[in-house]
C-alpha cells in the first residue's frame, strides 16, 4: 500500500518505507464493523422487504421494514463518521425498536414463530455487541472534564510583584532605543 502512496509524492518529499501501527483501537474497529453491517442490513431491508416479512410471518409490514432499513443505513453512516458514539447509540435505540417489533410477531397464530425466535435471538446478540461497542467507544473517546487552571498565585512578572514595583521609574532605555538621542540629551524626553 505504501508503494502506491509513493507514486503521488513530489520529488522532494520523503518516501514511505513502511507504515506504522494503526491508530484505531479495538473499539474503533468493532464500531467500523458494526457500521458496515448496519449499512448492509439496511440495504437488504430496503431491497427485499417482502421476503423478510414473509419469512417472519409479518406480511403487510413492508413499509415499516423499509423505514427500518433507512434507519439502519443512517445509523451505519453515522457510526462510520467521526460521530461514532452517536451512531452507536442510535444503533442501540434501533435494536430496541427491532426487538419490540419482533415481539409483536411472536403471536400464537404466526406459523413462522420459529423464524421470529431465531431473528429475535440474532437481534439480541447484535444488541449486546452494540452496547459493548458504545461503552468501549465512549470510554476510549471520552473527554474528561478537567478543573480550570487557576492562576491566582501568579503575577505575570518574572521576578515577582515586589521586584516590579518602581521598575518603570528606574528604567534607563539604551541610547539606540531612544526616540531622539538629541532630545534625550537635552532632557526633553
């Protein structure tokens, strides 16, 4: 990969010999994987809602599945962005909606109850991953509120306030810094 980046460098730029370790931690890699998973799942929900609703015995809920697909894609895009904590939180909230919706399909008259149970188990598993990723990412990227710096004991004078008192009266400017040496000699400055 570093050979490709050397092709775009100018003649005077240093060449990349090898790349260093990634700055992404385990939490970032998990969030990235969940973001791509969310986009893929959302695409399936947008493209094939009828097949999903038939497999779960939820015919007539195709529009709802499409809306959930859009939600998944948006959450995935947010998870892949710099605001991954917001994306992961929206994934957890979306998982709650998915679980609630699947619970409605567990009714006794649904011939596809086994499929719904399997889907529910998978969503609960992904929810656990989402919660773990959200906690890990929040801990990794937390901004700790620090106490404000207090400068009450500082005067701003390098030798202290007592040494600074009267220093302006006693200051004798060097000859080359005076406005007009002739005026200074005459005592006008």
